[in-house]
C-alpha cells in the first residue's frame, strides 16, 4: 500500500479556484502484502474545511484532458491480456453454474432478453467507477483509489448537505464488501459440499449418502487450513490451478448441454412476477465483479485501455455475458424445472461428468481462500490499528491472534452456510442483499456527486440524472424485492421440510 500525501499544499491552475490537496490513499490492490499487518491502514484524512472548499467547475469535454494515472510504484505491471483474465476469473464462478436455475425463475425468453441488459447495466456501473476515480484524481489530487475511497471522496465534492456523510458512506461500502465476500465464502462452501456429496453418492453408493451439513462439517478443517495461507504468491498458485480446473469443467458442461435438446415449448417462456426477483438476485450475483475493477486498473501497465468502447472491460464483460446467457439458456432448456441450484448437479452419472463434479468441487475449494483473503484483511487491519497490536504485543502473540481470528471467521461462514444448506437458496440472497448495492445502487450516486459541479448543458444534465436514477431504482428493486423473495423462499422451503 502506498500513501501519496500532498500535505497542505494548494494548486493554482490558470486562474481557476485553488484546490486543496488533502492527503489521499492509494490503497491496496491484489498485492497488498498484508501478511502480518506490516502495512498500515492509512485512510485519507479529509480536512474540516471540506464543507466550504470550492471546487473548480468542470465541463463535460474535459475527459479528454485527464492527466496520467497518478504515481506508480516501480514494479512489474499487468498486461491487458492478464487483466482480462483477472476480470473473467472474478466474474465466472458459482454464479454461471446457477444461471439455468435463474432462468427457471424468469422463464427462458425473459431470461434471454433481460440477462444482457443486467450485464450492460453492471458493466456501465464499472465504467462509472473508473471514470469517477479519474475525475477525483484530476480535481482533488487523490491518486488512485479503491471502491470505498471513491465513495468517500466523491461525497466531499457533491451536494453540500451530504458532504458530512462522506466517511459514513465509505464505511457502508466496506460493510457491503464484507457481506458480499463472506456471502461468496458461504456459497463456495455449499457448492463444494453439494458437488462432493453428489460425486461420492454416484461413485461409492449409499454408504456415502450424507447430508450437506455433514459434508460441511467434514470439510471444515480443509477450509480452515486454506484460510491459513497468508502469502499472495501461494494464493496465486491455487488460483491458477482453480482456473485450469474450471475451464475444463465448463467445456464439459457445455458439451453436455448442447446435446439432445428438447424444443423450447417444453419450458416456460416467462416466469411469475413473484419469482422474478430470485432470478434478478442470481443475475446480479453472476456479474458482481465491480469491487475488482479499480484494484485491477491500478495494476495495469496501460490503465487507460481498460475503458473505451472496445477496451479490456467491455471485451471481458461481453465474454462473461455470452457465457452466462449460453449456460443459462441451454441448461434450463435441457433440464427444465428439474434444474438444480448448480447445473453440475444435473449432469449424468457417467465417469466423465462425475469427475467434472469433482473438478469443480476442487476448483471452488481452492478459490475459497482467495475470496476469504479480502474480507479477512479488512477486519484484521482494522483490529491492528484500533488496538495498536503491532506496538503492544509481540509477533508470536500477534500471529496467534491472527490465526485464531481466521479460524473463527471460517467457522462462522460454514455455520451460516449450514443454516441454509442449499445453493439455490443462498445465491439469490447474496446477490440481492449485497451485490445489488455494490453493482447498481452506489455507482449512480457516485456519478451524480462527482458531476455535481460540472458545467454542462441542461439537456445533458437531465439525461445523466434520469439515467442514474433509473439504475439506482433498478438496484433498489433488486435489493428490496430480491431480499424479500429470497427470505420468503427460504422460509417456504424449510416450512415444507
């Protein structure tokens, strides 16, 4: 982590108002080096004068004049192809395997039409985040930030009545990031347990016919051991192996889905309004990689190539959208209303498909530690700073506390997964409750705040405001209706058991 402090300097530009350059954080990306908490969590200290400071008006044509992307540490950067692979990995996981179940809730044609729309909205919000980061860098010299810092800083230059809530807004983003990542951990553990259970039942017979909760308990030591990995270098090895297994698995799944397809008249063309929020929660879950975008851009050798109509982001998300749509469409068409929470559970009991289940189980098991890494270090770094553990306790004691916390958090995620031991019930809940906020609710608010002082035409401002309000309302609908429908579905399922 690098903190670029500009002290209390002022910048004068060709007769414009002076801009206060307060200390700002260029927070961590994928290589935070948090191992022992050796990197302090330096949040930007926004001056009290922020309520009255004047920001130079911007015009909508200034985007072409944006400066280079801040200071970069002298280390090896990622290429455009590597960044694309990271975006694909961040958006292709358990969500894509749940898309056939989502199409069951929406109907095959409704899903086919609306899924690309959700992909477009989520991708557009990713562009909003990267653009807002650049504008903040230009206007207040804050360097390159992460999601929560962009949210915090944008409020400081937005409408005056909400500026005092900037720090609270940044913390809210952090809270939803924690909920999302721990939700992913719960989904991943359920996925591994369900697929391993299916594999053992098909290969070993009824002697291994245990419940999902039993398999979660059996797998708990492995999840704990994976959570003990503190080196990103070792996590990268696990990620590479997981990518390899997932890629092979997806080819096998798609090979099965396109064979012996029934006519589309055998499935529902559209679902009910009552189940549509469940589909929406899963769809947003599948495209919720927005928290990765700024850290990935910060590590790029050519960060400006991420945006643009044919940039890395659009190319990556187009591939993600096509894959999700294909798996969802063909999966639901082939298995109809009997489709499971993960399409792998519907694969035949043949050796090729049995080992496909095992490959996916191993891949997601390895990916658990990667998803767990982010929320743990947010919590651990806050604890280190709040209680000043680096100064007060010795390194062995600090390590003991760290591993204890790692164990407790893993047990909590597994226990939460055991409360709702079905992946088709958990994914829509995570997507609606947290992913909708990060992907669709926060970005429009950020866009309005960053553009608040811009000098632009009335028609353009009306368009920007209308567009952002529409995306915001879609996100609010997904949050409220999706959460309600998911909780109601969980209650209904358990009441009938």
